[in-house]
C-alpha cells in the first residue's frame, strides 16, 4: 500500500508481535475495569452495612452479608489471641489482633480488635492483654480473613505454641486447629468506638475503583501506542528515482 512517498509493508513477525501485545494490553485493561466495578460494589455494600445493627442470633457469619454490622453476646478469651503479621497502616508495619469471642451458644467468633504497630523486635510481641469483663455485647462488621497475594507470604499458627500466636494470612482451619475448637468461617471487625481495641480504620480491602479504572485506561493506551509504533515502523521509504 502506497502512502505518498512511502509504502506500508508490515512484516508478518512485527504484525504477529503487535497483535499479541494488543490482545494482552486490552485483556489487562478489561480485567482492571472489571476489578474497578467489583470494588465499587464492595464499597456500596460496605456503606449499606452501616444502616443498622443486626443481632447475630443463631445464624452463622457466613449467612450474613459481608460488611454488615451485627451484635453478638459472649465473653472474650484473652488467654489465646492471634497476631496477624504483615499488616500495615499508613505505611507503618504492624499486626492486627484477633481475639476469640465465645458466644453464649458455645460457638466461637474471632474478633479483629484492630491494628497495633510493630515493636521493632521480632522476638518481642506487643502486649495485647485486657480485662475481658465477663459477658458483653460486641458490635462489629462481618468480614473475611485477609488473603495473601502469594503463597510464600503465608505462615500458619503453630499448635501448642506460646500465646499470643504470630501468624500470617492463616485460613479458618489452621486457626481452629491452633485454638483447639472450631471457629466461625468469617471474622468480626470490632466497631471503631468500642473499648479494648486498637487502630480500626476499616475499609474494603484493595485499591479504589478510580485507581483500577485509571490502570485500565493505561493498559488500553499501551495497546494504542503499540498499534501506532507498528504502523510507523511498517512504513518503507520509496527509493528516489534517478
């Protein structure tokens, strides 16, 4: 194809590479766009969860919408607590404290009492003890346990270890085994104004929807840029006639 003094003559190798890159960039953009909508849905669910406080009753936490605020009656087991490692707040390293709440019907719920900073020494864990005070009403949001991005980031609790136990991205079965009794499949994020807690700036996990959407446009711009570069490099200058 002649375009002025140049001929458009793309090679099949460059064309194949361009198509592969464009398909990859467009797919990544679509994935980020979908993640943005998912995060938007989560934020809306989080906002709806503040409307009212539902009593837990006999229902399991897995029967209640995520982020819903609930109330439960029970007493804290302050002798056996977990410290979730690799949890940060405003760029500072620290832990999140999981304390078992024994409900009146015998079930056990882990309550996330918030974030506490790293002490500076791996062998000196922070003191998270407090006066349990008998049976009390606990209010918080239903949530999932944090999930590691990589399997190498996981460190399950060790059975018969000294309490509080340090763990990183454990699952429910591992926590139940270390505790010696079955726990609810979800956790409770302690209400920010409740006593006996630490830093509790609860938000849905992950990036904001706008950040995901901006990444989507960035990937799509890479696809457009790849197409432009392929087009320019495929133009061949015609030799001048004598």
